[in-house]
C-alpha cells in the first residue's frame, strides 16, 4: 500500500504508468519508481487531520476538510469510502492524482461510468476453494520471479490476508449424533495434501493467516470476528485510522457490507494483485439507493425479505453498480438481517449492497464480543468523517432509487434453478408443475414402464401430487415406507452463509422444530437432512434455547461448520433414493437455506432446487414434497391422524425475539473465537514443508505448479487480431461459473475422472472439483464439464461435449477438453459464444483460468457478469459483447463457422469487427464491443494477464 506521506517504501509496488487524466486520453506510461527513489506524497486539498481516541492520537484523511472545497454532503456512503481511499493514496499521479479526487467529489449520479480510479483495499479474505489456487499462484510466482532475476520473498501479501477453510466439508454422514465427527474425519483424510500446503503458506508467507477447518463459514467468521470496521495502521511510524475495506475471493464477501464495511468479491487473480500491493483499477460506479420503510410482518423472515429485494433489483438491473440501503426501515432491521441482504448482492447483480455505520452496527460489535475500545474507535471515526448514520441524516443523491415497505414482504422461496426467481410460498406447487413439463419430456422407456405397471396395480398418487402420469417408486428405508415421485424433497439443508449467520431464522427453525416434535411430526425417511451452522456460536445458542434437540429429532444434526450443500458439497444420496431416481427418471427437489441453486450445483441427481428460510427447510423436510401448498395443505398428521398445518407450528416474532434476547450474547462469541487460528489436534498434526520456495510434489493430484508462467520473459507483447478461430462452445443465456467450472462431483467417465484414474486415484477418492483447484490438470479437464451445460452446437443436449472440425474436414463429437486439445495440436485458436449474463454466480477464477488453458482467445456474449469479465481479462482472454441487440441466433451463427476478430489496434479500439465464415465460403460480419474497460486492463492484457504484469514489475524493480 502506498504510504500516505514521506517516501516510497521499497516493499510496495505501483502502477508502471499513470492513470489517465479525467476526460482525457491515456498519457504515455512513466517508469515505475525504483526501490530507493523518493516520491513526495501529495495532499492537494490539505485533508490530513488528527483524532484522539482511547488516549491515542491518530492521523486520518479528513472528508470534512475536503468538504471545504467540494459539496459532498449528499455523496453516497460507499463513494465517501472510495473518496477517503483516494485522499489517503494521492501521490501526484503515479497511482492517484488530484483530478481523480475531484472527479469523485463532484460525482454526477446520472452520468454513465467513465472515470477510472484506483482502489486499494485494506485487507483480503479468502476461502479454501478459491484460496488454495491463490496460494498456489503465489508459490508459482515465487519460482517465476526467481527465474526472472527477482527475490522469492518479494512475493508476499502486503496487506492482511486471512483464509478461512470452510468449503471442503461434505455431508457424507447425516441424521446421526456422530455426523459432525465423522464428516470432519473424512474431510481431513480427503484434503491432507491441501491442508499441508496451506500450513506451508502460513509459515512461508507474511501477512497471511488461516482459520482452520470446522470453525465456520468464511463470511460469518468475517462478520463475527475478522471485520474491524475501522482499522488502525502504522505508516512510516505514524498511527493512522482508515475504513475497513476488503476484497474477497468469494462473491458473497459482500455480506460484510451489512456492518458498513465496503468490500466485494473478486477473482483470485485480482485478489492476488491486491495482496501484492497492486491497486485495483475501476470506474467510478453508479449508485442505486434502496429505501426501506416499515417492519417485517408476522410470518415473514429475513430470507423472504432478501428474495424480494433480489427480485426487485434484478428487474431494475444493477450489474456493475453499488446499491445502498437507507430509510426509516433501517431502525427495525437487525444487523443480521442487513447482512443477509448484503450477502446476496451477487444474486441481484450489484458490486455491493451496503448499509451505513449506525447505532445498530455498534450494537452488533458489542454483541459479537468486540472490545469497548474498538467500538469507541469505530464510533469516533465514523462521526468525525461524516460516515455516521442517524434517523435524521440527510439522504444521499442516487443514480436511481427503489422503495420497499417491509410490511409487504410475504413468505417466499426462489427456484427451481435461479436465486432471482422468487416464488410465493402459496405458489410453489404451481411453480414446480410449470417447470416440470420440459424436464420429463424425454423420460426413458423404463420410467414409462414403471408408470404403466403402477397404473395396472391401481396405485394411488402421493398426497398433493398433481400429475396422474408421474411414476412412483416405493421402497423401504430406515424401517419406514418410502414413496418417491416427481417433486419429492430428497435434500433439506440448513446451510450457507446467507442465513446461518442470522439468529432470527436459525432460532425460528429451532422453535418450529420444537413445535413440530410436540405435535408428533417427523421428517420423511427419504429426506437427507443436514444442519451446517455458519459458526460454532450458532450451535451454542441453539443448545441454550433448548431447540437443538428437537432439530436433531427431525434429523437436523450438525454435519459440519462450513459451506456444505450450498456449494454442492451435499454428499451422496442414500442408495435406495438414488436408485429410485435413476430407475424412474424422477424430477426430485431440494430445499436449502442457501443463496445459489443453479443447475447441477446442489446435487447432480436433483433437478429442482428451491432456496428458502431455515424454518421452511424444516417444514419441507416434514412434508417431503414441494407438490403441496403449505399455506393451505397440512404438513402432516399427528399420531391421532389429525392434520397439522404450517400455521399451527410457526413461532411468533415475539417468541423468536425472546429466544434471541435470552441466548445470544458476547460471551458466546468470546469463547468460540478465543483461539480461532489455533485449530484442533487434527489440524496441528499435519506435517508441512518449510522454505521460501514450495517443494512441489510431482505425484500430487491436488497441488501442482501451474503452467501460466512457463517460458515467460521480460518482453511485453501486444494485443493481436484473431484469425482462423473455431467455436469451442455455443451457449445460451445465464451460463454460470458453475456451468463453466463446476465445484461438485467428478464423473469417472469425464476427462478429469479418466485423468485421476490414470494417476491411480479411485473414484471413491476423487473428492470434488472445488477441492482439486490446486491442480490445473484436473481443472482444465473440468472446464465446461457441468452435467447440465447445454451446447447449442449439439442441439442443446446436456453435458460438456462439442463438435470438433478437423483440418481435413472431419467432424466429430468430443468432450470439450478433448476437442480443445485437438485444436491446440492443430494450432487453431478458439472462441466461445454465449447469450446474456455470461459468467453469473461465484467469483471462481478457474472459470477464466480453465478457459485460458483450453486455448480460448475470446468470449463473445450478449452481456457479462462483472467478476467473470474481470477474471477473463486477468487471464488474457478477450471479452467481446454483441452490439445493437444482436446475438448468435439473430446472426444465424451455428458454431460451425471459422471466426476472425480484427481491428483490435493493440487494445486501443473500443469496437472490433468479427467475420464468421461458413463452410461454403459465405460470410457474416458484425461489430462487437471490446470490453477492456480501462487503460490498466489494456496494459494487463498486453502483458498476457494481470499476474504476468505484476511479476514483470517485481522482477524489473529488483533488476534495477
């Protein structure tokens, strides 16, 4: 991070060129400062001030002092934080110039984003699925910088970087008291290599700490413990105060916005650059204001609220924008509810969804065990900076506004395959019916035979079922009769960071379970039930409230502390259930308290997935099907045969509030986070290597030195036109990063499965794609390997296949990886063509890394999700956007053409020409937008990617 005054420290890195002047063209690049040069830090607007808190005096960049020059009273909260960041890092234009501060201070809410600024987060937070490849890259960069003449120790985080191991736990065992222990044991056996590698990182890297497994979900640990809200930092011997800002390698990093911390998810590539001291280049965004009024009614939860907010913001369109929540409704919105809303910013498409620092934020800091000194620091700084929010605070000016009366929120779910598709609870049955028809259009003859046999037997359909033609599987399991049909709920999971951080919905689920048990209700035997709390604090307050036991009686035993079903770590279904689904080709459902339900994500055998509040997860476990209306139909029957309705067992808001007041307190947080980095005996027993350079094991199938820097020199290239490219895949709308780089199970007959088997790994030990992200050989084979991805070149059939066109005119159906390797051998570049919202979902950098390693030079889509577009640029894959409402269908593209992309002008062009040539020589020509959005991105691209750029800067500085 650039020192705010004095001299440039040799341990920090900078842009090699200047940012462009506002409204002007990109100036000629200036050389980076040498390690020993002195550059005076600028303070053009005399904003340096001092603040004394807790008997200590700090320096800070004062926004009120800047207000002497500009009227910033109505600047949105989030932009004030960005403005402070610019003030603190102003350096005469090397990174931040006077003109950038002025542009942000005079922000026009209605203007389209056009001004590039540099943002430097105060810290980075990682989870293990995305964090392991980050540390792998850092280890590889240490090797590479040494080859280029630099020092390995130059590759070190320059800002606090904390990793929480939370994505590796799977629900292998459930519904029994020892599930937590057994799943943890299996987790350590599966991931020993990965964990040993992370322990090496703990020792070798400075400013890097890891929170061991089975502590909690990264975003909940971030909210409950890691977040500072206001940070202290010593710079050149002077103590400074600054806002806590954060980059995270998980898209749901935005959960921290709920407590007033500005942060968002980035790809691992961008996070690594930030860790190494590189500023992040961004355009000053538009900011949407979302006014909340009133309070939630009886029966409505924070989950219902966030699904409503998500639907509204998706409809408005907020991709690439900031969202701020304000209004008198904030005073009725607990911090946990705010965090729930902030968490799902990726689902509504925004960069962030932020709430201000106010009295409720301080209440939460106190509740979660933060020290009184830290709380005093937060309040004093927020008030001094004009970042404090009170009910009578003036509203900011926004680019657009929305309003929601909290009293209008109704019980809802979202599904069956997108989080923005909200469904009222009363409409779930109809929603499933409307989505079922296309899923059963190609039922196998075996399922029809089973259906006819059932009809011949006069078999009755299960209660609430609406399709007389649906096959039914009957079998015994757990000493009970099981009856599976379309719509049967086979997974009911209380999981994910979104809701398991929220005492209201967690205790609500427990109280509903208590009431259900009192009425003699049980979960259906075919439902795989699981409880994955976001932290150990949750288990403690559920136990203290006396509701953990009734949850367990319904099968909801704690299975682990981490991101389980929501990331696809749902584990196997019982054999009887899995067999019934396959034999009858059933469309079964899951209900989970998660934030993601994309196709193929939750479980490969479950095609309908609904997001719901934890209490509704429990309710659907009891009902056993989504083929009923829980607002009218009974959940089940008591031992006397009397119907029991959801309304009969739903706890009141007062009951829930009383339970929170009686059980949730600072002591729970203090005792659970006392030794958060220490880990248990299993963690501390892991042996790990020492040394500044990692000793790569060539036999490892988990950790491998990636090939990104092979053959790299100090020579910078240029952005060349593309000729003779073939289409690797032609896709429709909403292709997610799960489609591109799945996190779940590895099929044994897939390219990745065949690779592992050839290396002596048995299918039972495959683990998941997410856990194998430290090995590029596995991950490149898994790119576009999602079982639900549909390549329109093959008529939209599911699975990761494509058509390969050989130089001799041969045409062959192959796995995408196999086709890509043939094209690579032929020397043929590749393109991918897609529809709207390409790359939605998780911020996984492997969706871009895998694309790059397959040989894809460009992706042409109707629109891109923010993080994935940035990741593509960071890996040297060119994002291109169709113009004027055009798409592959309107242009008549089939994917069988040969493509040329011309007029790139070494990155100077904003529009390029694409020529698609058919086999008969006919051509289709169209223009595309070149989505290299800033001069910095152009420079990254010339270097071959962001990491290559950083490496050359470091190696060049050492050589100087």
